[in-house]
C-alpha cells in the first residue's frame, strides 16, 4: 500500500472519530427532553448525562494523549472508538436514567482516548509542512457535523425516539475501529539520538526493538493530580452559575487550586513528567492553547446568550433559532480549508490575529441586536463568528501539532482538546453569571428548573455580557501575537529540541524519517 493511500486511511479515521464525537454532543441536546419524559428523570439528572461525560473527558485527555505517545496512537484510537460505539449501544438499551448517566461517564473515558489520537495519528502520518489541509478537512467535518446534528437528531427523535440517536454512531464506530485494528499503518518516527550505554532499551509503539532509547514511564501520580484539578474546575464552572458561591462550589474551587499547585510541583520534580518540558516550556504552544481557550470561551458564551435572545426576546421556536445560527456552521465549514492556504501565505500569526478580530467583531455585532434587528443583521454576526472561529481552530491547532515531535504528539493533542473542552464551559459559565447578576427574573428569584427572564430584562443584560465575551476574544488576539510569524519558522521550531526533557528523541528537519509499524 502506497504512503499516500495510508495517509488517506489515517485522515479518514481521524475525521470519522472527530465527527462521531461532534455528532454525539449535538444530537444529545435535541434528545434530552424526550429522554427526560421517557425515563421520568429530573432536570438535574438529565443535566448530568452531559456533565458526567464532560468531566470524564476533560480530566483524562492529556493522560490519554500520553498513552498514545507510549503505546501507539492507532491502537489507542481503535480502543477509544470501539469503546465509544459499544457504550453508545449500551445507552440506547439503558433501562433507567442512572444507567444512562453511568454509561455516559464510561463513554467519556473512551472519548478521552479517542480525541487526542485523532490528532496524534495525523501528526505521525503527515510531514509537518503538509498538516494544514488535513487539519482543515477535519475542522470542516466537525463544523458540518455540528450543523447537521440538531436536524438529524430532531428527525431521529421524532420518528424513532431518543434511543435512536445513540445507535446512530455504533456502526461507523465499529467499522472504523475494526479497520484501525486490522491495518498496520507505518508512520514516520524520529531517529533515535545516541544515549549512554547505561540506559535501558525499549520496544514500544514509537520505536523498533533494540532502539537505544530510555524506557518510557507513565506519570500516574501526575495524571491523577491533573484529573483531580480538571474535575474540580469543571464541576465548579458548571455549578457556579446555578448555585452561586455555596460551600460546595467554594470547596471545589479551592480543591482545584490546591490540586493544580500540587501537579505543578510534582511535574517539576519528576523524571518522567506527564507533560514534557518541551511542550509546556514552549511560548508558541502556550500561546496557541491560550488562543483556543479564549476563542472557544467567547464563541460558546456568545452562542449561549444569542440563543436566549432569539427564543426569549424574538420568540422564535427552536427550528427558526437553528436556521438563524446556521451561517455560523456554514462559515466554519468554508473557512477551514481557506485557513490552510492563508496561514501558508501570510503565516500563523497574522492569520490568527485577523481571525480573532473577526470573532470579536462578530460578538460586538450581536451585542447591538434588539427587537427590530433584521435577519441579515443577525446572520452577519454569526457569519463573522463562523469565519473567525473556523480559521482559529485550524491555524492554532496546526501550530500546536507542528510544534512538537511525534513522540509528544499525543500530549499536544490532549492539551488542545482540553482547551476546547474547558473553553466552552468557561464561556457559558461566564455568560450565565453575568446575565443572572444583571437581569431581574419575573418572580425575583430563579426557579429551580433554570433561568427565566422577561424579554426586556434579558435584552438589557445581553449587551454587557457580550461585551465581556468580546473582551475575552481580544485577549486571544493578544495571545496570537506570540505565534510564529510564518509557517517556515513554525516548522523549524517544531522539529528542533527545546530542552533535555525531550530525551534526544526529536530530529532535525534534514534527517530522513524512519518507518516503523504499529503507530
């Protein structure tokens, strides 16, 4: 099988895995009301079908990426996507809401295995200077899935019930997982650097037997501390808008800070850190992660506020609301491949700064909407959001993936996915708190089922909330100024060793790649 055909197989698997995860989230949102009625579940229980999944995913992404670096991204991908499909089938057969919540948590574990591997496989299969278009195609597919998810989910729920949305991804997940297990895809691996004879040799997914490399070890204490940090952080961000600063949220927030400090202290002292110094010590990677965090927080926070505006102020039904938001998904699909060309021509820095500016302008445009706003005015705001966010996703992700060696591609992918999971949670929490604090409710207190405001009261608070989200997007534009000026610089940096923590496993750009099976 030719190298080009193998690369296409890797790209197909990566896109399929990303689309399955994207579809799962969008169709579940549509199915939750029917699930609640059928299983006689409370509002809080239904919320935990999403919250439990999110916490499991966010807490394990970096460790899952490390597993891919150690044992091979293809193997971890196969395990993740097969497990994701199996748990989807289990949820579709679940007899009660407790089973649904438990299986969603398990599905989140497999989702955490799956997501970094989709990026790790691309980094290993493609030369760093050819990653732009594969990442753009992946982003376009995610945007298309996000646009089609509500429509497809609504049709499935209307005709076959909520269980059908979970059976949707079982067959493609099993097919792609079986293909990943059956076909051994050789990918380029870095040439080993000379090491002292006293070091052990290892034969893993990233090297052939007898390679004089240090024996890789998994940083389990670091993984546990990072997971505890993210669990407490996500729980606090989700609970804070609903309950405010109660004893539980305060303790969870304090636990997140304490666990984060312990994690940093541990990582500085351990010989085999979960996140290598070559990754966290890179200004470029940190800046790209900050861009993704700010962009996703600003976008999803603005989308949350805008959805309430369309339904509570303009009195649109969910279908009309979805059609108004559709330009966002369309521009995400179209801007992704265009961004690959733009960043090669103008460089990651200028491309990302302009994209973050478009995102900021889109939020500012939405902040000016009122009852008299026309469809073109509303659609124009969402067009700017889609064009900016689609470009940012491709460009910032390309910088992260290019900037590391194949040995650390899984960790980089895990960090990228963590930013993309924490960002929306942060944005929605920020928007909810701002609107709740500045908008009087109809009864003077929020009902237990969720917020409820009059249209005029919400409209008065929408502007300040969106202006705050625009300020968050602006911080992302400032972070983008730290990205490489051009793609050639980015590629050169990505292939150069950053510190002794790389263990000599990076290679110079001129070295010929070694081909090893199993990754």
